[in-house]
């Protein structure tokens, strides 16, 4: 289902930690195919709005929002204690009103962090998605009220909730399609006649009945929000991507059901592992993600030549992974041209060697320590990228 591609992302706190400690590819890997689950979308989107949309107040109206209006409901995190572990739970729902072929989508995300000496060292997140043409999500202008009802779309999951704004901001805006519309965003309370989420991963999580109490909502009819680049005539603007780490091992497509990324950071002090797996059906989806930091010794420098390469991947001090794996190339390397990148606002140049091969268990098989159930990585195709920085 389309929503799955937007729900596979880790929380920004750990991504920021990885960026500082293990290079920036972790952020790219987490953000490219994996959506910053709707909790971050609201903050990013609100930051792009013109001041008029954030400050002008309009009275609530009972008239339904215009057709083709994007509605977003995002609850505040609710703490949950699950098998002695401290989790946060959040519900997000999205739809485009009166849009054929785009049923409402609802996600319930649960995540927890691991910490050592006050530093975030790992996170895992579990996202349960639901989508059905029988589910309804409607709102009046001014988002008063916004209603979400799953009806009987799913056998054991039932949500019937009403969002009531306590503070709403609205204003007229120009639309991408021409003309004008009304953009609204609000914070408020959430009352639920029914709230039952069947995760299907019993006994861990099982059925959740803890009800969120507060939420954020927005209605966007397709407003132009500005932005873009200003280019002065006669000037030249060139973009350099952030620098990746010393070595990267990638297995599985980031757009596929299962993927693994491991990288030593730009300065070579830390490494990280990021894994995602999930499954989807016509109306439901499940995604599990984990990321953990470890010393760079967990990924010692690979042995490589013009004939091939070997690399080790260990997880001894990684809070979210266990076991080990070994990369063995099956082809000669492909050498890149000279590339530029930026790290801490400085320009660096590098050439990369790319080896294709396999990633196979080495001794104790590599496992992702999901709380729902450990996930083993069997032998699979993989790529090793070695970057040689010139300065």
C-alpha cells in the first residue's frame, strides 16, 4: 500500500546522533525510502508556511472542507509500558477528501530508544498501517470537528475518534491549481468512542486500547507555500551532497521488504547498522525498523584489491543487533570518478570502489533484536563501497 513507503523512518533524535557520530548516510538511508512518520511531517510542513498562515485567525465553520483537501491527524505520543520496556505510541491518519482511488490511511507507530551514558545509542520502531475504502475521515472548515472512523474495515481493529480544536489558525491561500483556498492547522483534544488496535504481533504489543488524548490536525487544499531557489543571473550555484562514511555495506533494496545498511562514519570513530523489514496486504501493513550505534571496530577496514574484497561485520556492542556477517565480493571493483562532498561545511573529494558480492553469516548469524521477535539475516546479495578521501 502507498502509505508503507512513507512510514518506514526512525525518529529524528537518533538520526541526528548518527549524523554526528557515524556519518550522514544513516540519515539518508533513514529518510530516503522511510518516511519521517507523520509526527515530523507536521513540524516540517508548518515551518514552510508564510507568516500569514500561522498568525491569522478565522472563525470555525461547519461547512465541509473543499474537495481534494489533504487532511492530516497526528496524535501526541502516549507512553506505554510493554513487557517492562518504555515505548511511545502515536496514531497518524491521512486522506484526500472526495478523491477516487485514494482511501484514508491510518498508522499506529510504537518506538523506543536505548541509551548509554545519557546518549542515544539505538532505536527500534514498529508501524502498523491500515487503509480501506470503507474507512472515513472528514472535517469541517476550521477543522471543527475532524472525524476518523474505521467502521468495520478490519476484523479486530476499530477506531472511532473525533478531534475538537482548542486552537485553530486559518487563512486564505493561492492554490497550485489556481484560485484560492483556506488552509487550517489546529491543536486540540481527541475523544474516542472506540479505540482498539490489533497489531497482530502478540504477545508483544498484542491489542492496544490506550487512547491518545491530544492531537494536531491540518487541512491543506493545495496551497502554494513559496520556497525554491533564487538564482542571480551570471552566477553559478553548485550543490554538494553530505559526505558518506569510510565504508558502506548495503544489502537488499531500500524500497524492498527487507534491507540492511552498515557504515563506518566519515571520521572513522563510530559505525551504525540500520535494518528494516515488513509485509503488506491489500488493507494492512507492518514495518519493523532498528538502528544501533557501535564502535568502528565492529567494521574493521576491509581487505581489498583489484581482484576482490573481504569485509567483516560484527555487532558486539550494538544494542539492537547480534551476531556477525562476512562480505565476500564476486566481481572486480568498479572505480568512480572524483566526487566532491561536504562535511562540517568543508569541501572534500573522494574516489569510490564498489564491489558486488554476498553477505553471509559468520559464526553466530546476524540478527536484528526486534522486541516482537528477533529477525535473522540469511545469506544475500550485497554491495561494499570503499571511499578514499583525498583531503
